[in-house]
C-alpha cells in the first residue's frame, strides 16, 4: 500500500496521518446522528469485538468452576497466569515477529522510522528495549493482571459482591458491556495523570516512558505500582452492580488492549489491499511529547477539558508549545521569588 496517500513522511522518515484526531462524535456540536451511526461500527469492530470474543472463550474454557474459585489456591491462580501470559505471547509476539522482526511492511505507516532493536540504550535491561519490555511484562504486569483477576473472581464466587444474572438484567448488563471502554478510558486518564506527578513519574511511570519509540512489547512494560493500578480498572466491577463476564471483559480489554496504543504503526497491512487501523496515534503522541493525550483516542474529552489534547496537527503543536511556554514562565517566576 502507498502510505503517502494517507499521510506524510518527514526528512527522518517518520510518518504521520493526514487526518486529525477527533473525539467521538457525540461530543461534537451540533450533534450529528449520521456521524454517530457511522462511528459505531468502528467502536465495536474489530478491537472491542475481539476482546469480547477472547472474554467469552475465557469464560467457556479457562475460568475455573465457581466452587473452585471459592477457595484461594496457587493452582487456579497459576493456571490463569499461564493462560494470560500465553495469550499475550501469541498476540503481541505475532505482531512483533511479523512487523518488527520480519518487517513485512517495512516502515509503511510507521510513526517512528527506526526500530527499537536499532537503538540500544543504558536505560534498558541488557541495553535492549525489547528484552527489557518483554521481561517487565511477564515478570510484573501480567502477574499483577492475574492478581486483579483472582481478586474479582474470588469475590464473585463467594458472594462478596452482587452477581447480576443476564436473564434478569439483560439491558443493564448489555449497556455496561458497551460502557467498558468508557470505564477503561476514565480510569486510565485518572491513573495516568496521577503517575505523571513529579515523584511518581520519577519512581514509577518513567519506566514505561523509557520506551519513547514504543513497540508491542512496550504495551505492558510497567513498574509494578503502575502495573497494578492499570489493571485495577477491573475492580470498578466490585463497586458497580455487575457480572463476572463483564468484569473479565474489562480486565482483558486492559491486558490485551494495551497493544493498541503501542503498535507503532497507524495501519497494519493484513493483505496488500486490507489495512487494519491500530488507533495508536493518540498514545504515540503521548510517548513522543510526554505531556499530551493522557487518556485514550477521544472516547471521553478529558484531555480537552484539562487542556492536554493534541490532535496531531500543526495547530496541536502550537497549542502544546504555548502551554509548555506558559508552564516554563510560571516555574521561572516561582523560582525567582
């Protein structure tokens, strides 16, 4: 595919989409029903539908019986870790292999023209971003994902929280399923903004931001504190009346869905004529500029409300630079008093 039909490439070879990032259309004024109806298929397919399919497969074949989950034990907890780790290894690893090792589409649609393997650095274990990111994912983040999973499954199994039945509450639970990405984006923004605060950034979140040129293995490469807070989004379902399948969808969206913001490509060429949109650009800009796009790709307008939205345009650059200059002037004034 010719990626220059969809964007531009600078002198360094970095690619950027021509279209600006936009919020979900129901935040626009005047509200356009046509735009909302056109947006819905992309909201459901392919990514959210994929995560729900994975969730249903988990529920059917992976999650232990309720009687088993009433008792905490290493057996079923380690089983869940193995499945989570294997699922991530297959999903993330296949994209890493095809697009970063074999480089089946070269740098077409790739935001940063360089590959992490070409950029050794002392900030990473063994000076390798790939090795560092891989080990942090499997040693810290995936175990903590599993811990959260065990907590909510144990709570449901023992009746510690309401377990709403689908037959009794079909409309409410279906609506809650549709709201799972919204809950994720709200939680992610709040946690993400918190760990960008000075001390927490230095000791916690800087680990993730070492991967400026993010790749699939960067997705879950986090400090343990961040790894737990990130997956703790699922614990909202211990507060909201819910169902374990919905909670499982929430944790799978966090675990498997972390890939979306770190693929590094705007589109993956499945075939020569079939591209798969990654929805990665908003979070790529966050890794590039650090202080923009703390939320997702516009499902909620939180970054707009808090003045940190960057839509990928030159106007977005200008607004970001003006904000940085204002912040710098304020810091200088404070230092001189």
